[in-house]
């Protein structure tokens, strides 16, 4: 394969990972469409951010998630580490419909706790192949840590 073909495939791979993250974000977006009022009406801890914060934060995080997966894929092709990546992305995508669409705060908490574990496993599995890929998942893991605490507080208060 020529280096030009390999280069083109690399960029197409990145587009695929961005598309996968966009699908996860899109499912979440469908789950929160018109729910800002619902979020504001919930009993929340004093440290809960306003609803407008989530969009910008998640936009940056989804881009980091996509690049992280792509960095590993570029080195290994589809590998067992990317199975963990895919699993956490699915749990990420379904959290919002569970929380907002169905109002199942306890089930959403279970989902996000398992998501938190899978993000950690994914970062651990990515580290030997690409430390930068693992590092790109750390802000996501930190945000999900915060979101888990927020989900738990909302579940307990409502």
C-alpha cells in the first residue's frame, strides 16, 4: 500500500471514530431535547451546573474520545482494547435516554457507574498501545466521576 493510501485510510478512520462519537452524542441529544426545564425542576445539590454547561463540555469530550479511539486503531486495527471502547460508548449513549427520557435516575446511576468502570478499563487497555490515547480519556473519566456524583445526588433527592 502506498503511503498516500495509508494516509487517506487514516483520515477515513478518524472520520469513522468521530461519526461513532457523534452517534453517541446524537442519541444523548435526542434524549435531552427540551429537557432543560425538567433538569432545572429537579431537586439538585448546590454544586450542580446549569444545563447550558453540558453541551460545550460534552462536545470537547466527544472529540477527545474519538481521537483516543482512532489513535489506538491506527496502531492496532480493531483490537480487544477497542471492544472496551465500544462498550463504554454504548453505555454513554444510553445514559441520557434512561435519565431524561424514562426518568429512571436509579437505573441511570447503575449505567453511569458501569460506564465509569469501563472508561477506566479502556484507558488502562489503551495505555500500552498509545499513552496519549489513554490520556485523552482522563478528562472524560473525570467528568463522568462528577456526573456520577450528580446523578446519585439527584436520584437520592428525587
